[in-house]
C-alpha cells in the first residue's frame, strides 16, 4: 500500500496499471536478494532509489558478463532505479540519509545485524525520524540466534534449512541447484510479502514496522512438502522421495539428440496416458518409491532415448501426460508460451547493445524497462528533492 505520495498519483493510476505508483523505496542493499526485492517493487510502480558507497558501489556492477558497460545481472535487477552515492562512514552522509528517510515509505538493507545501528542508522533511529517507515532487513539467518552474524551464501542457507538434505541423487552428495532458491525465494520474495503486509498494517495504524527476513528460514519454508512428508514417516532417503527423483514417472531423461525432457506423470491418469502413447505396460507400482524403481527408470530412460526432444514435444501435444522439453536459457525468449505472455522484454543500451530481460510475473506486461543507472547518476537529483542545500551538497562532495 503506497504512502502519502500515492494520493497525488490517483489520477495517473487511471491510465497506469502499476499498483505501487507513488511508493518511495530507499534501497541500501547490494548483490542479489535486496535488489531483487526492490526490483519487484519498482516493476510494480514504486520509485526505488539505490544508495551506494563511493568506493565501488554494488559489487555486482563490475562482475562479468558485461553488457553496455555493466554486469548483465545488475542491469536486470536494477532496471528503472535511481542511484545516489553516500559514504555513510562520514557524518555528513549519515545526516543526509536521515534527511532522505523522512520522505520514504520503505527502506531495504542487507547488512549483517548491527552494522547500521553502529552508524546511528538502525531502525530505532530512522523510525524516530519517520515513524511511518517500513524497514526491511534481509540477512542470512535473521537478527537473532547463534548464527545471526555468520557469513553465508545461498548454498549455505539451503544446507542449514534442510533443503539440500531433501535433494538427491540417492546415495550421493546433494546437487547444487541451478537457481538461487534462498536468495530469491527465501529472501527477496518473502521481503516483498513482508513489506506489503507492513504497508497494509500501516494503512490502519499509521505506523511503520521492522521486517526481519531470514533467507535460511525462507528457504526452509519452501521445503514444506518434503519436510512434512518426512516428519509424517514417508521416506527417509534424499533422492528417493516421490518428488525428489525417487520414481520413474517424475524424473528427467536424456533424449536421442542429447537434450532432455521432464516427465511429471504423478497421477495415474497421466502415467496411463504416457504408457498408452509409448507402449509401456501400465503399472501403478511405478508411481510408488521402492526397490523396483531402478528398473522402472531404466525402461522409461530407454523409451525416452529413442526420440529427439522435439519429437517428445510433439508427443506431449498429443498426449496429456505432463511432459515438457527442458529448455536451454538461450531458447527461452523465443519460446511460444513465453512470447504469448510477453515474459521477456528487451533493454537497449548506449552503443546499441541489447539484452533480453524477464519481467516480474505480476507486473504489467506492457511496462517499459529502463536500463540500470550508472553509479551516482542521480545523487544531486535525489538529495535536492530531499531538501538539501547546495552548501550541504558541496560538503558531501556532490
């Protein structure tokens, strides 16, 4: 729910379908989880102003691969935002931030617990300046507990959350996921949910609140199916569960041309459709884990390997059996389903370089995507909007 600035945007919203138009977000985070959360808010219409330090700013800027002079991932995560540079180690910059906070609805940060408090910029100090502020802190393990100050990355949070403990292959070390489940799902998306919930509560109480997001706990919540199945006594071996690769009907297979398909025929009707279409004998036992599964998987793998991925895609159009081709990243922008849904947009940079960027699924498909900002490109603009004078900007070296 946007703050006071939303009132001025009421008329604009009649022709603009971005629900967070008028919301102002100050983003002190870097790398992936925080910027992803504020990217979602920006795509939904919020004005997001990114605060970076003068030494290097967000580390992601300079990492490969580079497109248009900046990291490709950085472009996607920080599209449509403004960037200002403040050295929060300086008292003048801390004073400026306090001035800024007075005009914002939301602040997002991803420092270890206590970092901003030591600078006099913790939630208590900022809430005194702006009682309506929703302050969201995204950390690995949350603000409390014995691991609160421990460093970590996505894989560590997944390990501590038990998600890797649910992951196969059976009898081997858990596979490293190809996407950042804890960073994005456990951190960024729960941050967005917490922020929107706090804004809704603020609409009633008039007061902001502190939102404590633990990426580890968020990842743990994603394991609810596997965890509750285990707690209920169903299965004990990672990679042997029904949804963990333990059955032939729910697995991935190589095709004749070296590509892959995913078969998700969990229900009897889908497994029957697959068997009927391929000539395999229909056996309900194939849907249950057990010592018979290696042989079931061997038979399905043999069938799948007899056709190309495209042939299996055609098969899936004729047989309703929950089978899909495993698409490679470069194939996604031209996939007919994604094209029909306007899943990707194209950002164009100075010099003509282009980059396909997936949009936020709940944002308007027609929304324009502005390029990510150069570091500090909007420092003067943002600080002047906050009411700082030219003398104060000079003291900051702006």
